[in-house]
C-alpha cells in the first residue's frame, strides 16, 4: 500500500505543480488553476486520512484476543473537506472555480487505482516476458 500511495502522491504533486505553473502563466485561467490546485490538495488530504483509517482497522484486526472497535468521523471528515471546498468555491467564484475544484477533489482515487494496477502488473510479471 505504501508504494502505491507514494507513486500516486508523486503524480498528484506533478499535477499540482502543473496547475500552479498554469496559475502563473495564464492570468485568464487563474481561478480554474487555483480551484484545481485546492481540489488536488483536498483529494490528497482525504487519501491520507483514508490510508490512516485503513491502517488502524488492519492493526486492530491483527491484534489477537482484543476486540477493539474504533469509532470516528472518517467518512464525515472526508465529506466535510469537500463540502468546505465547495462552500469556498461558491462563496468566491472569481477566485476559485467550483467545477475545477470539485474535479480536482476526485483525482487521487483514480491515481491510486492506476498505481495499484501498475503495481499488480509489475508484481505478477516477475520479470517474465
């Protein structure tokens, strides 16, 4: 899981850098680039929260004899992050483009999916070809 998360984070940082370069180079597209950058940041934060939650669940399952039920606001935190981003985009449409921000907030799961597919293909090939 860590390898997939590292590669997905790396690609997300590349996309974030591209959006910040677009923010600097194209003044008429600043709200779109800024919205995309904020969406990418929110998406990465949600992915890290989900990774932490999955780690906590797997740790509690591997502990023998102790049944620990963890309660929390995992899903609520992730939804609240996107809702906060949407509220800022709605409140300040000249600064943050709402469709770009919402599109950016959905990027990290797809990057994780692609990284998982690539990792699985590399692991299953094992150098045969």
